[in-house]
């Protein structure tokens, strides 16, 4: 038996890696499959998406973000090795090279899961290594920032990048009482939205007291005695006691590429629907892979915990001898900044045009509950449809409490290629505390369909 | 021109009737279509679903429930006649007979819309005409109840019927500070849920201080000087200063049936997907019709404002020379009682068995937000699937704030005949303030799919 014991190595012990390991173990006991998992940091299986809320104070300790501890995985007979960085993959010898402190060693595998996550984009400008400049990708990053905020009590924060992380960190800084400047090189926040919908987000940010600087390009950092004092931009210098980098991430695929495993134009590792890479017995999952976008029909890289979990699970089931797939994405995302909610799915107008669609869009105003019901709050919904067929291509929502999660019904409609006209018939739930008699989703579908019909000869 | 002027008569001026009238008018000006609309009451186009919230005090005046006033419709050249009851339809003479006070007259039509709504079920027991026994179907009912509550300050309410209206009225009475007893002849509240999910609702009601009496059959009312003093049941007498009847409604189709228009076994007027009845030029919409259930493939009667609006709109567009359909329903509904939310879509287990499906179901516990996020509240989701194919047949949710509206994503999945396995791949929105990394909908799909897979040989 021992001679035939298969060896699974997992690189990266966050959502994707540990989902894969757990699922493989559920199907194959330790007598059948040996599992070794390497993590370069000290934390495993935590919610990176929760870091802004840890920093804001919504979550009281870093431990709260940990879904499962190393001990829990070890109880499953998963040989979890913390502080161990995999620095090379050799396909010919079917082994990985591991660095642990001073020591370097090779670990053989039969099956390999690459779950190396994302690499945060770091600005290539002078002074970026000054004290007080923080990324917020890993739990270590979050803990470091939290200590900095508690120990140094900075007053002025500059957040670089107005995407999801940038907005969430701007909220965290506001709620901690700091003055916040948010800069972005683009002329809108949230490039994942159309400019008009992003304009609503910009207004919301300004209403919250954020000094939002758009079309503002970072050129460097000033520091005093090694500590950051200002952010330099092409539109002037902004003084800062703390800087947060929210420039997004790229797939961390270098290790795979170096081993000769196929990496796509998106920068993500190429996988099939079962999460198999181009190399036999090598799987990949999470932020390091590229996914199939069901609307653009193109590969894309999207760093999102929910995808990482699903992909890791699929990989693990397949390694365990089952059958599971990750069918692709429609590009759904949601975020909030204080009481403002933002959501999107599918393609933006620009993305749809880029994918070759002729598009039509309409923006609709409604309320989250019946207009007469207490707590009815504004919701703006934009639908993007193919002009000739009326097929839904994308949707965006900006609103207040109760607005954003409506994106899910739109995401499922999009998944099935519904036209906006067909969507007007959908049987969505109605009662005054939950929706107007025409749910905002239905009103948006109806208005878009009506406007589209008027364009037809 | 005047000789050829077409005459549209609308019977009933609530959601369905006035949607039809407005849509017909949008497409055909007064020079082309004369519209006369009859309403036996004094209020038009109001939200009947809002009445419990008017009574509870969430909505400050009855006017707030009115979507559009008679004056607004008259400005659209709709000849709206209040206090006018249509008492007969003659298809041979193409006219309706109208009673207005002492006067009775005939009004001719070319096209007719029947939007007579529902008839509240009234218990056929002695004493039901006592003062203090209130229905809550019409705005007049709601205003009358509100006056009663304000003038007489009753202390003990008995609500008869533990369906949607009964629950909403129980909440209203609790929030007004009354002692509330809720009785139902069935052994569970909310017959639209499976017994186990209804059990969660029963627990919630009892936690709220409602004296819930199940399997308790109404036998009559006691009164003193014409005023109700108690509710008599087969399980004893319950003293009451006010009684609210929440026994549901039946389609108000007698007028149509008397005219020889086809009425189905559900009691609702039979219509096609364009809302045409069996009689040429006669349309029907709203609570008085039966609808096609897309999952059971059977006609059913469902009284719901959102369907009435859609059907009325479709009828009006078709009368106006356009093309619009009401494709049917999947049986989605949502309600709340204080902080507890309840939602369902599709078929219950009993309904699915009744429709001939072999079923499998699973119940899943989760939270509305990431478990570590403040305000993460419990949500219980039950999915009912076809045993052999895994196709979703129905879903039920009981939970707290943020739980119920998740039914919409399930309703759209159901609409498209997805299997629970396919649903595990859905790209639903994720961020810690909005969902755990696996949304409760996805967890429910995953657990149901996993359990179903284990049953297979």
C-alpha cells in the first residue's frame, strides 16, 4: 500500500489551496493520499476580503478572519508547513523546491495544486519603501497596518487607487476618524463601472468627506527620517501620515510560467473547467488563474474569494476522484462604502463594445422598498443590452441599504442569456418592506426594453 | 372619426385595471379610444399590500398608499367613475350594467377589461357580523380598522388565519401594543411553506409573544351589544376586543362566469398569455384570473400585486395594439413578521409530490453576511429538487434581515430549470458585508447537490 501512496502538494494555503486540500482529503483518506501544503506566511485559510473591516474596527481580532486554523487542517492529516515558500516547480522531476528560513529542500509530488494567489500591484515610483506605506493584501499586511494606526495615530491618510480595495480602505480610514484623500489615475473611481454610474460613487465619496482626486497620477513619496510625509502626484503634493496602496493585484503565476506551465494573456495560469493546467497532474485555482468570462467569451483574471473557493473545491473533488467543474464567471462583484452600495455584473459598456457587441443601455431610478415604506432608499440601476437582440450584457447598481444584493437576480438572468424583454416577466418577490410592486430589477428591465423597442423601425 | 371611436370599459380600478387603462391610453389617444373605468369603492390604484403597514403605523396616512389619484387618471382622459359597481356583463349586447347609488344603467364596450380582484374568504360561522370583526382587503377596510383601533383602544386581538396577511396583521397588532392570539385550522402557520420551515416561523411568532394556536378551528363569535367579545373555536373560547380576518382571498370571477366567460378549476378567469379571456375582445387581469405555474405546469390562482400590475400592463399594451405577454409564475412570495423574514418560490414538497415529481430536499443553515461581520444573522434555506435529475423545484427561506430577498436569485434559477449542481457554479455577488464567501444560496445548492449525489448508486 505504502509504495502506491499518492503524494499531493499544495502551494499556497488560502481559500483555493485549502479548499482543494480539504476536498481531496474528504474523498481520499491519508492511507491513500498524502497531502503536503506549503504556506510562505504564518496564516492560512483566512478572509483577505475582511481585512478592510478588521482595519475599520468591524472585526475585533485578526483571528476572527480565520476560517480554519492550521491545527484543524492537521487534524485532517494535511501536513501544513508554515513559513515555507515554494521557489521552484520541476515538472521533469515532479518536485517542488521549498525555502524555509535558511534551509532549501525538494518535495516530490504526483499531483500538484498551484494556489499562489495574487501579487499586489506596487507603484514603481521613488520612495515607495518608506515607513507608513501599506499594502493590504495579506492578513500580515492588515495586522501591520492596524498596529501602525494604533501606535502612531496618523491624522491624514492618502489611499492610492479607487477600486474596490481603495474604497473599502477609504471607508476604514474615515471611520477611524482620519482625513482621507483618495487618488486615482483614471477620471472616475471604480473602473469596473460605466462613467455615469461611477459618477454616483464619486458623489457619494465626496459626500462622505473624502477628498477625491481623479486623473491624478502618483509620481513618488516624500519621507522624513524614513517615514512617509507626503504623496507626490502630477497634480501636486498631498501630505500624508499614512498611505494605503489599493492598486489591485495581478495573478501570481511566475512560478508556474517558470516551470513551463501555460499562462494566458491575462497573466493568469490557463486551466480547463476542471482546473487542470497544461501540465499533467498539475492543477491551479484562485487568484493565480484566468477564468472564462461567459459573456465576453474571453479569458480574464478576476481576484475574488468566492471564485477561489469554488475553483479550489472543484480541483480537490477532481483530485479526489470525483467530477466537478468551474464553469466560468459573468463578472459579478459587490462593495460598499459606508452606507453606499455598489454592484455590477457582466460587461460594462466599454467592455461590451470591446467584445464586439453593439450596445444599448438605460439608467433607472427606483427605491429599495415600496416608496411609502419606512427605509425606502434610492437605487439606481443601469442595464446594458445587445442593441439588436435585447439580450442582457451587463448590469450596474449604485444605491443604499438593500440595493446591491439585487445584482444576484441580474447575474442569474445574465447567466441564462435572457433578453431585457423576457426579464420583465420574471417572478421576483414582492412585499412592501422588500420592494416596490415592480422591483427595481423589473423596472430596469421594463424601461430598457421599452426604450429599445422605440429604436426599432 | 367619432363613429369609429373604440370604447374600452374597465371593471375595477386597482393595480390591474388601471395598469391596463394607462397602457392602452399610452398607445392610443382619446381621439382613437374612449376609456371608461368603473370602481365600486372610493379609492383607486392603491397598494392593498400596504394596509398592514398602515395599520401598524409604518405608513402615516391612507393617501400614502395611493399610487395615482383619480384626478391623475382623468388627466389621461380616462373617464373614472367611483362608487359605480358593475353588476352584469352582456356579451351579446356588448355592454355592462352599472349600479351607482339608486341608479342602474348600461354602458357599451368594444373591448372589456375585467379586473375585479379577489373576494376575501369570510368564515361561515355565527356572529361574524359583530362590530369589531375586520377584514383587511380594501383600503376602506384598512381605514375602518385604523379608526376602530384609535377610537376603541382594544387590548386583545385575535387574528384568524396564519398566512401572509394574518402574519402581517399579527405584527401590526403587536406593534400597536395589543395582546395577540393567532389561530389557524392547519397544524402549521403559512401553508405555503413545508412543515419544517413553517415550524421556524411558529417559533418566531411565539418568541414575539404571539399566542399561536394551531389545529384550532373557528366555530363562531360571541358579542355583547353587537360588539365582539370572544372568538369561539373547537379548542375553547378566546376573548377578543378586535378580530382580524386573514383567511385569504378567492378570485372574484362570478361576474365573468355569469356572462359565460370561462372560469377554471382554480376559480380564476381563464386567460391566455396575452390576458385574453374566452370571449372575443374581453380581457382579464389581476387577482380575478388564474395563472400558469411554470413548475407544476398547472393553472393556479395567486393574489399578488406584482402579478396584477404585470398582467394589467400586458392587457393594456395588447389593447393598445402592441404585443405583451404574462408568461406565468414560479410562485415567488416574501413576507416578514417583525425582524423575521420569510420567502418561498416554486413548489413546496407537498405541491411537488402533488404535481407528480419524485423529490429530494435539504435544509441548510448559514448567515446573511460573512460570519465575522457585524450584523451577520441566521438564514435557513431549504431547496426542493427533483430526485432523479437534481432540477430545482422550489426553495424556502426563513431568516432575519437580509435573508428573504435572496429568494429572487433562486426564482430566476428555477425559471430556467437549473439543477442544484449547476447552481453551485452561479456567479453571485460576494463581499463580507453582503454574504459569506459562499452565499447562502450557493451553500444550499452545494449541500443539496452533495446529498443528492450520495443517494445515487
